[in-house]
């Protein structure tokens, strides 16, 4: 397979020579070349030969309103002429203030303070540190441990890896991280025969309660991906688990961290997944789609009670985490433009209609005898493929490119998380081509 182009014949060799690509075994690119992308438009990415690929995964789940969106472009261009960056320590600026105020209005009640980072893993690090530091400032310095769900993913920095339960990412660095405990995932695929998703979620919450009873004196926080565990293969569960987790964390004095990095910003059907359980976490983590897929930005939102624990005369009691581009004005303007699109286009209601449409169009996938556990939450779809190929993910990815699709399976789990601007014609193409690929690999 070759993606070389007469317009830029050495782009692949130059990239392999100079760029260390993420989440990759670089040697594999010797036989499985990189795809050189030159531009994007809507749900489509285009290579140097003009071949297009439907971005079914929103470029790692970040792109909400299509590539090269004119409204987000205009907002960033306007900001470029005013202020590109200023440090947020000792200074402030209009975009970060406006964004913080907008998020305070939109987030679950009580989350009134925004702390800024650069990416999802950074948001996880910030929340873990802020939780433990809160307990230290509040006279409970022994509360330094964390728990997460089995198969959870919260990022790949050392602190985030300590609450990530995906062996591929974690095991190589096991000697460097403080391994934390996990509790059973409420993933409804693991329910007993005849047991509904809600009943299974509540049964899993019993294991959480047992762990909190035994260890709460040393636990700072429980971190969870609300409703959908992404790297676990889009494991979906009932919101009753979140409601019960909130009750239990409050009872035992343990913070609840809602990692909405992937599932926030409308992806599960509501702006924030926590809304479907009617809860307010102690920390809400936002990233990925907040800038529409344009610029790195993450936000940790928290309540006044936690903020006040750091408010003191002593510098050491303050939260001293920082990075150079905290609250970057360009990223904040992209985020504000993204929120404007949500409001002006009534995106959440439009997404509900699109979700119903894709479910209808995808019926042939649901009915295929080699497809199991076809599932959907909001604008996320996933299913497993019974296949004889141990390297199914790579084969599926390669066939996807041949069929104008960017598919990135996790093991034998195929998922769709397309930009919200996808049309019904594009949904039809997505389903028909995916079905063709499934048939070829089964």
C-alpha cells in the first residue's frame, strides 16, 4: 500500500525520519505507510492525491463541527489580531474570563471555578493533585489514594496512568507509578443473562460501596468516565451507577471526579454526561471537543468548597500547578465559538435526530450474524466483530482507507464517533462501506 504523491513524493520518508508518531510501533510503518493529509473539509480528510476519508473517529474524538469550520476559523482569526497569548499567572484576558463564565452557566450546578490545562491527561493530573491537596489543606493528609473502574482510561502521564487500567499503556511504566485500586465496571455487556443494564449497574455499585467502607479514610477520590468508557472498547453503562456513586462518595467523604474529556460536549446526548444522572461531581474534566478539534485546551471545573480550601495567605496552601500556555486566548476563542455553535444551531436536539437516523440506517450492521453487542449512546456507536483474524484492527483500518473511511478499531471493537455535521448521505456511505469491510473480514 502506498500513499506517496507526485506533489510531495518524500513526505512519508521525511515524516518517518523526523517525527516520532504517538500510540504507534514505528517499525510497522515500513509495511503499513502513514496517510499524508493535506486538508480537511466537514467530515472529510484529503490526502496529497486528493483521495478522501470520512473521519469516523473525529480525529481522536476531538472534532465536533467538521474540519475547517468557517465560524471557528473566523473566531481564531479575529483573536490573532488582538492577543495570541499572555501568561495567566498575575494576568488575565477577556476570552478566558468569558469562557469560564459560560462554562459556569452550562455545567452541573455548583461548579463555579475553572482551572486550565492543555490536554486530557493534564486535566486528570490537575484533578488528582487538587483532590489530594484539598484533603491536606483540610487536615486529612492521609487521604492520598484513588480508585477507578476496571478497564478505565484517564491519560498517559504518570499520575493519569496510576488510575488507568489498560495494560498496553500502563504496564511498561509500572515501576514508575503508584498503582491504584479498581472496582468492577458497570459495562452492561458483563451483566448476567436476563439482568438489565440498570440492575447490573446497581450491583456494581455495591462493590464500590464495599471498597469505600473499607478504605475511605485513605481515599482522596474516585475517578470515572461517565456513561461510556472509551478505551475499554466503548463500554456503556446505565446512569444509575453515577447517581449511586455520587451518593456513596458524599457519604464516605471521597471526591467524585467525572472525566468527561471524551464523553462531554454533547457526545452522549447531553452537553455533559453527568446530566443524565442528575448529579454534580466534585471535579469535572473537559477537553477534546471543547475547542471543536482546533487547539489543545483542558479545563478542570470544581466547587467553591474546594476552591476555598486553597484560599489563604500562605503561598504553599495555594494550588501551584501551571504550564506556560494555561488559558491560551486563541484556544479560549475557539472554545467560545464552539459553544456559540451549540447554542445557535440547537446542536443537542439536532444530534438526537441524527442519532436516531444513524441507528435506523445501521440496521443491516445490527442484523449481521458476525456482529455482537451493537450499542449506542448519543453520538457514539460500537459493536464487536466475530472474526478469525488476530490482526483484525489493522486489516479493518487498511480496508477502511481503501473504502474512503478512517476506521480505528480497538481489538475487534469497531466504533463510530463522527463529527456532528455528518449528513444522512454520509451516514449511508459509512454503514454500507463498514458492512462491506465486515463481510470481507468474517
